[in-house]
C-alpha cells in the first residue's frame, strides 16, 4: 500500500498526544515503514477488569484507529493474565483480584465495545494468557531476573506506597514486567496508552533490545478528566460517560461539562479540525457544547441520533423553553445587603439546597445558575444581584423565582 508522507503522519499522530518517547525515533520508524512498504505494529493492551468502556478509554483507541487509517497494523492485547494480577498504576492500595471466569466474561463484552471505535476486522486480537499460561516457573524466574527491585520502585505508585509503608505484594510487581513482555511477544513498534504507563513502556524497550529487537516507542495521551473537570474519568468516581449509554443521556452529561474542559474533549474525542475547534470555542459555550455533543454521539450512533438527542435536550432542558410552573421562594429583604447576596447563602435561603456545604458543592460542580440565561455561578463567594423575579437553578430539575418580602 502507499503510505502518507512522514510529515502528514506525524501531524495526525501528534494531535492530542502529551508525550512521545523517544520522539526522535518516530520519524525514522515511519520513514523506514514507507520505504519498505511495511506497516508498523501498533500495540494497545487493555485488561478486562470491568464491562463498561467510557470516553476516557476511547482516547488511546481513537489514536489506534488513526494509525489504522494511516495503514498500520493494530495489535490489541486482551490482558486476561495481567487482569488476574491487577494494574497497580495510580493506586495507593492493592487492587482486588478477579477470577478467570470474570475476566473471560468481561473480555467478550470489551471486544464488542472496542468494535465501536476501531476496525476489529483488520486488527490482530491476542490474549497474553496465550504465552504466560505456557511459561514454566523457570521461565518466569528468567523473566524476573531481567528487572531489578530498584527499577520497580521508581514507579510513582510503588514509591508512594513504599514511603507510606503500605503493603506492596510480590504479584503486583509482576504486572509491569508482564505488560512489557507483551511488547516482546507481539514485536510492537509503538505502544499506546496514558502517561502513567511510561515506566512499563520503557521497560518494554529494554526487554525488546535484550531479545535483539528494535525498541518500541511510547505514544502517550493525556488522561481525560471526568465531568467534574478535575479528576480522571472513572466509573467509581461517578464522573464518566459510557460509550454504550443512550444518546440523550450522553447529551445531558456533556452539557454539564465545565467550559474549560471543552478543548481537551474536542481534541481527544473528535476529528474536528483545530481551526474549527478554535472557532467554536471562541463563540458561545452552549453552541460549542452542542457541537461537541453532535460530534461524539455522531461517531457512535450516527448523525441522525445525535441531532435527535440535541433537539430533545433543547426542548426539555435548553434555554428555549422555560418550565410551565416555577416555584416561588420568599426571601426577606433584610437578608440581602446593597441588593446583593453571597451565592452559597442565597441558594440555601431559597431552599434549593439543604446546607451551605451542599450549596458550595453544587457551585463547584457547575450546577448553580441564575437569571433567564442561566448564568453559571463560578464561586460560592460570588455576590449575586437579588430582586423579585430572579430565577435560580440548582442543576436541571430544581429551580425557583425569588420574591422579596419585607
């Protein structure tokens, strides 16, 4: 096949990527691939430790799809044996271990969901149990002999637990070694993942060179923040969007996304050109979010479903239609000073929250708004002009109009 120029490939590969290590070798690999008409082998490993893939998981998968579109070979490793150990990355405690049956059931569902993002018909799909299950104890010892304890303790998660005198179990130390050995088995040229995987990516280079192979390159994407705009997207944190969720549910969640996260979502989760993204972000935030919703849902459900979900949101929740009946909250004029009131206190006084701490949490999550245009309150200490008829919103379903009383 005919590959695009190295410059064009690099431009696509670098989009939404935080780090390429070592970056200086990437152009050389791409050029050699073009000259020999040989696709690069792009590795992505995923442990079937759960059953719901969310948008955060799709970031490296979308990068894999881009490599496929450039003509390279996708190699998907289902980590049915690494899943038995549990990935310690970013954790300060031991991860609960799964059974073989649990892992296998999850793997089947993972593949179904992976097919929504990448072309599985053109991908190599392997399981690392294919080689780890065949290893003798002597071979395991030989593999472990290639890595020192000091090397393992350079990992942030292990170092943190070591300093805190938290237990680090021996089986956990095998995880990065196993992940790195996967790259040897599939002869990976490039591995995709998050920045927290740098140690394992570089260990894989060492093991490959030990086997007289060229070392792989790590292409690492930033960690997608969740709907709270702060922490990484995760089901346990309740700040995630599953790719299998209904279009309207995805729409409602994305429309709550903090404005300052939109560029990350556009760049990591859509194929929109950067100039178009810049134009959208330079306009009204609501219009930008609606474009984001349309692009993301369109990718998984099609344009028609995306437009239908957006239209429903506009009809039921958007600014176009006000609720037919709006409760009235009486507020004494004595409670306000110079026509203004501190935001957290205002929402508590209006009865939209049960406590000041709840009000602060609501504001921090971006759910507190006021006025006909639903202006977002940014800080719990903000002063809000209060007059009779002022509309307050606490999320999407709680609202009231203020009526000042003497």
